[in-house]
């Protein structure tokens, strides 16, 4: 049984072929904690945790921060503990 893959065709809009020819260079995101070789993340380390919180107090997703899955789980757990102990605010 053959499986056919669906291919999306580019529609020509006002830009025409210019939309397809734009070359966007995307840098590969990397996990800052893997680079620093962090084994464990402490909930009392507020400066490091604040880098992974938005202005509204939300935890930054893995897609935007570039963390690996293991460290993203550690960050989420540490931020939750830090909020519970009132070291980090729930909202700003």
C-alpha cells in the first residue's frame, strides 16, 4: 500500500514569488543550562530563574528559551517552589 504525502503549494499573493525567495537564517537555539553544565537547579537562585519568566510572570516555553526537556522540567519545578516560598512573584 502506497502512502502519498500531502504537499502544500505556495499561493501567489501580492508578493508573488518574493515570499518564497526570502532567505531567513535561523540560529539554532541551545540550552543554557547544558552549556553551563548545571546538574541541579536551586529554587533559591532567583537571578537565574528570572531569565525564564516573562513580564507577566509566565514561565517561558521551551520553544522560546531553547532549553532541553530535562532542564525545562527542572526550571518549571524550581519556579513553582520559588513562588510558593515567595522568592519570586506570581505576577508582576
